[in-house]
């Protein structure tokens, strides 16, 4: 079924998880002077955008070099996404991408990668391009909006944490985790079906 631009954008926002990343983002910039933070946010979001667009257009070349098929990409992406979703619902039980506190000013790691452009987001954009290369500009637009939402969330991180409080942020993250769990299972099952079908045709 052809997915709409809106649904793809929403999924990318869920995968990048801007609200869930706020506590880790605040911890990462704890040692950065306040006047430097806007520049750091812009830089890290730009790097994350370029990384995702790079994998969108050149991910297939990378996969070919490693001799990896689409079904393997879907299965591995589903597993990674499931672990991250599990950690969102039950903190400490799934995949944790970064430490709670970072010394000094972050550069690329851990904010741009893997906090924003994590393995699940990278895998997902690669699958998008494989599913319909003719819509490449739409995929770039979806990535841009997802990064823009993340950037706004990071700029407002302290206020959002004040307004919503840790409990509300935790509840939102768990809700997003539930949605991501369903997406992860769908990716995993479709990858397994593809793989089993290719094995049977050998």
C-alpha cells in the first residue's frame, strides 16, 4: 500500500523521538554555556539531517558493498527499532544509545548520532528509498520536517520539561514506544516473509 507523505513524516518523528530525547539532550549539554547552546543545536540537527539524507541516497551502495539484501535490512531494522521501543516503554530493558551525562561539548556524537539519526532512523530512510525511489524529494521533505520538530523540541527542552514535568514526558515516551513496537513488528515480519519467500524460490 502506498504510504502518504504525512504518515511517513509522523513515523519519522516517532522514530527520532524528540520528546523522549529531551532528558538525554539536556544531560548532553549540561556543561555547554547557555550562549553556545543554540549554535550547538543548529549544528547537530544539520549534521543529523545530512547523515539521514546521505543514507537515503547512498544507502543502497553501502548495502551492495556489504552484500546485504532488503529483507536482511528490514529484519535488522525491526529488531533495532523493537529494542529502542522496548526501552521507551520499560526504561533500562531495551537498547540504550547514549549515556545519561556527557562531559564537555558534544560534537556529532552523541546528539546528532545516535540521539537524532540513530540506527532505526537510518534503516528506515534506506527502506523508504528502496520502496519508492521516485518519491525521493518527498522523503527528503519528511526528513527535514522530522529534524525541524526535533530542533524545536531541543530549543524548548527546558521549558517543555518544566511545563510537562518528568511524569508527562515519560507517559508520552511510553505511548510513542507502543506505536514504535507495532511498526517494529511489522518491519520484522515483512522482512521474514520476504526472506522465506526468497529461500523457497531458490
